């Protein structure tokens, strides 16, 4: 009987010692189950180093030396950052100005096309127009595209309301959308939008 009592007391004391040993104090994390799940080896995310050994470096901390990696052999390209899909338009990179969506008039006054109206630029704009715009606006910008015929109300570019709109206005509408037209900023890069603007200006003068 007494023997069992001693065993119980010993077990309680042992459990208390173990609990105290696992407790965290200050910078000590204490004993953790599967610490790799909580404190993984860090990788420098915004680097493109492909040599694993060259990309490994040590730094000293209050707790000693820490190892970091600027190259990741687990990714197909051996880099921490994966290469984006070909022809990806960077999100957040489509607004080279801070003009609110409803400030179309302001955009028309201040935005200027950085591209010249050369034949090559207009030709590229025509190709892009046929890819992204023609289904609604029509080949000649008359609002008679395959979609435009079904969803009526696409204004012709040579109409009185549109034919004198400046280049900044057109760019702003492509970027933000207007009415039933949605934003094309996530699909068309900044440079390509300006090329489309050049071609649309030729349709305004029909």
C-alpha cells in the first residue's frame, strides 16, 4: 500500500519536473513536438539565385548562427521565386497613374500616349484590337461586333459622343472599364493598351 503511494508521489513529481522543463521563458521556446513544423529553415523569397551552395549563407543571432537559403533545389528552376507564366501581366502594374475610376475627364486632360502614331504601332494596335475589342466594337469600331449585335448599345467610335474623346480618356476606359464594359487591365499590358488607343484614334476619324 505504502509502495503504491510512493509510486504515485514519484509520478506526480516527475510530471511536474517534465512540465517545468518544457515551459518557455524569455527567448527560450521550451521543448516542442516536431519543431521543424514551427521553425523551418527560412528561404529568402525575393531572390533568383540558382546555385544552391552559392545561395546558402549564415548569419549570427542572439541564439547563435542561423542558416538561410537564397536558392531552393525543390523548385523546378532552383530558385525561391518561380518564374511567371509566359505573357503574364503583372498585377498592380497596370496603373501608371493614380486617377480614380470615375475621373475620366481628368484622365483625358493629363494622360498622353508615350507611343508615336507610326504605321507599326497602329498595325500592332489593330491586331490587339481584333483580339480584345472587336467582338463588341466591331471591325470598324461601329459597335456591330458579334457580341455588340446581341447586347445593343455599343457606341460607334465615329459618333458625336465619342469621336473627339482624347487618348487619355480611351486609355482610362480600357484600364477601368465604363458602363457595361469591364476593365481590361488584367488582360492587356500598359504598352499594349496605348497601342490599342492609337488604332482606336484611326477609327474615330472615319
